C-alpha cells in the first residue's frame, strides 16, 4: 500500500495558490480513478481506493503547510507504513512551470511542508516535485507561492495535473519511470510524423514533364568492331 500525500493549505481562499498544487493533483487523481469520498482523518482529508490490485490512500494534510508532518505521521501509523511507502506531491520553485521530477529521499530545500515531514518521519520518502517557477528573488517567494496561478498558467497546469493522474497507478506500483513517462505524454506529447518525404531528383524531373509526353529514348552506344591495326591507322588519319 502507498500513502500519496499532496501538500497545500486548507480553506477556499488558498485553493488556487501555487502552494496548493499538491492538493490539486490529489483531487484530479481521486476523480479520475474513482476513489472514495474525502473524509476527515489523521488531521487531514483522506480518500481511499485502488489502482487495479494496488491499494492506496490519498492524504491532504489540514494542519496548514508548516505542520504537514503531523498529519503524515498519523496516517503512516494508522496504515502501518514505512517512510518508503510515502510519496509527497508538492510545489517546487526551483523547477520551471510545467516541469515535473521524481526523487527518493534528499533534503527539504527550505520547503516548509517538507521540513515538517522531515521532522516527523525523516527524509526517506518519495517526492514528486511540481515546478511552479521562481519569482526572481528570494524575498518575493512567499507572496509568489501564496498567490493564485495566473490565467496564462492554466494550460500547462491542466497538463501536469492530468499527467499526475495518468501516472498515479505507476506511483502506487513503485515504478517512478513509468510515472514520469505518463506525465511526459501529457506535458510534452510526441508530434505525429507527416509521413511525407522530399522527392528525389529523378522523381522531380519526371514530375516536371508535361502530361502525356514520353521521355526521350537514350541512344544505345554502337559497338566498336575495328581490329587493333584499324584502330591504330584511324588514329593517325
């Protein structure tokens, strides 16, 4: 079983913030995969379900970002899970908007939600880093992440959220590579080939001829029937 955690702040006024992209991703996963209704448990909102044979619980901590670890730890104890069974989806200012990366373990890079989780369960859990971009200066970061996504962000944001939902079964199965492939198919889909090739020189010349005009025959070379003496005499004529 996996505990998939989305980070954010509870309440309608925070719902559209960049800091809440983890909540948004879990809402999309729950809706697309027919998970159960959200219920208040473990200092958060929990939705349970399955990806095929793989059972999973989705958790949105409602302790506010700085205390997310309390909710994660409580859910882990209830489901009898280890940190390796936990995957956290969170906003990442050090990635460009629309970029997604997966990593296992590591530091919290100053993210308050991750810092709290580190304090409660340690660093050995999986993370899905959802890029939201950087405002350009560290002093502007709080106001940037605690602000709604712009209208210009909506297309790539929808692709990222749908990609996370597409790839969620692979997260539950422990296959991060297939998860990233699923996200990539949404965020950077392959363009279909046109199926046409540039004409070669021969076909181009043929196409240039008027319709109904037959190509001129190439004259055949006349065989040389002279003997060696005749060839020598003809050379000095």
